C-alpha cells in the first residue's frame, strides 16, 4: 500500500490476538467504552469508508456484528456470506479474492474454514485483513469480545481463575482466549473436557512456557467452586470427521441451575454462541449469565477495532 509520498506503507493486520499488544487491547477497550458513553460521536466517523465481509464459512453473530458495527459508524458494507456465492466455486484462490476485493474497500473481515487462510490473505492484500475465524485455529475478534465482557463484568483482566468447558480441542475461541489471558498477571485456567477434546499440546506448551497455572479435569462440578469466569463451548459437529464420535461426545457437559449451586455468587458465565444444549435455558435468567450481553460487547469492540485498523483515533492520540 503506497502513501502520498509514494513509499510503501505497512498495513496492520489482525490474524491472531497476539498481533495486538496489551496496550493496544487496553486502547480498544477504552474506545468501546467511549462508544457507549458518547454514541453521537461515532455516528458518521466512518462515512465514505467501506468494509468487506468475506465469509467462506457460515456465520450469524460475527458477520452481522461486523456489518452492524460499520453501519452504526456511517460506513458501508459489501461481501458474501458463504463460499458458494463467491468465485471460490470457480477455483479462485483466497489470495486472488482478497487482492481483488481490496481494490474496492478500506478493510476486510474474513472467515475461512481452513487454518492459516487469513495469513495467506494478509501477505498479498493491500488493505488491512481482520481474521474473523479460521477453522479450529484462531478467532481474535471473539477474543476481544471476551476480554471486553470480562473487563466490564469483573472490572479487571488479571487475578482470576477461568474455567474453559467443552470442546477445547477444536474450539478456536478457547485457543485465542488462552493466548490472550496468559499475558495478564495471576491468571489461572481450569480446562474441563473429556480426554478426546482436551486442548492441543501446543496450547499446553504455551501455558507452561508463560508460567501460567492450569489443570485439566473431566467433571464440571469439580471445578465450579473456584471459578471467577466459566466459559462454556459447544461440541462442534462441523469439526468432526466421524459422526459417531460427535454423537458420543456432544452432550458431555450441560450447565444447569443444579450445577451452579456450588458456584460463586459473582461468577461470570460466558459462551461464544451458538449454543446447542450445553447451557440449559433455565440458566438464561440467572444474573450470572452474560452470554447475550457478550454479543452486544462484540459489536462495541468491533467498532473500536475497525476504527483502529483504519487509522482513526477518536481518543486523540491516547495510544
């Protein structure tokens, strides 16, 4: 990408949550909170700017959240919601698709079923690429959503115990949240899953290398009393090669009010959604349930991220 002086300018991309420093994350959280306090300030802040949502894999919350975020700031949106409505069906490569779409827009949010696809896109595209989820790998904007939700509910991002429950093997939201939270002080994890769905070894190595405390358990009830945050996940049918394995494991954990009897009164219950039956509907009215508030936080943090990727600083050089 060339600036006005003709020199190549570095384009900032977000492929993994670790592409952002802790100071940058703090900055995005401050913008997200400012959006709630002063919504009128953001009504036309992205006027004449365009976002492309290139979703090679179906999505509801993430895609609509990005589109709502851009529209709420006065910008425009174009793109597609599944690979079948793109030239991928003709054999076009991811690289060619993003280079083409990059000629039309100012920033791209991309979801793809193959791990690493956003890295390929970021290497050839002339506008910023935001990874909106790549297979079972990473989901950094969901992680920003999670961080904002935790910060708003707990008033901190350090000194806590987080329980991660369900599909920890294929759950990209889990992998990204661990990557993010292990950088904060005195954070420990309780990893709750059947043996077949434990977090990958490279995640465990990352935790060990960072000196982050963690333990693995199979019963949700055993972990409940010590948790500040409980992050539930669904067992993802689309990640399984064998349907029999999915059927056997899909109901491994179901959170209900009975299991919450041993939980702390200030527990924060989260879920990246969609849920199937891993959280009983009776939990929805419990004041500790924050997963629908989490959706609203997702819109706010994606508004902040879009501004940052476009180089727009509403806080006047706070960073």
